[in-house]
C-alpha cells in the first residue's frame, strides 16, 4: 500500500515539477493500492484552492483522491497524533509530515512524497518515480 501525501497530489497541477509524470503514472497504475489521510484533503484544499486561488482545480484533485483511495482515507486520531509527536521529535519534522510517517509506520505502508529535504532524504518516504512500478 502506498500512502500518498498532499505534496504528491498537488504535483498534479505543478507542470514544472520533475515528479509530475511519475505522479500521474503512480496514481493511474496503483489506484487499488493508494491511501491518504483525511489531513491530505485539507492540505490540498489549502495549497491549491486557497494559496493558488484555484478552488476548481482543488476540487478536481479532491475528487481524484476520493476515487483513487476510496475507503483508504484514514482519519487522524489521537493515538496517531501521539505517535506523530514522537516521530516529529526524533526526525525534526512538522506535525503534518510526522503524521504521514507515523501512519505509514503503523500500517506497514510506503510513504510517497516529493518532500526531499524532510522525508525522502531521511529515508522516511520515496519519491513518486521510486514508487512507480507495474
């Protein structure tokens, strides 16, 4: 199972991203094994709908997350947040990033992110091109 963070979904509207093509491929090839956090929906709405002033595009991505992940959109609960605080402290992450890491660890999933500095370089996630397999 691939836990896809918000940065990856936002890559779909970032035509300059070096990960856009592999993101599209992962989402289309791996639909049956994609998961997200409910937090992801808020992050997408904020990044694309608010910061990029593009609510229509944000809505399209949110619908794609719902279709691609279906019942695999996990609610963030207090236990997950407690685990995330430990991860954040250990790796110097934000609570947001640490929540993705904690969820992936809890379920034995692979975290997919384009956050090279905070997640990929620390071995906590893989990039979309590394997750793109048949």
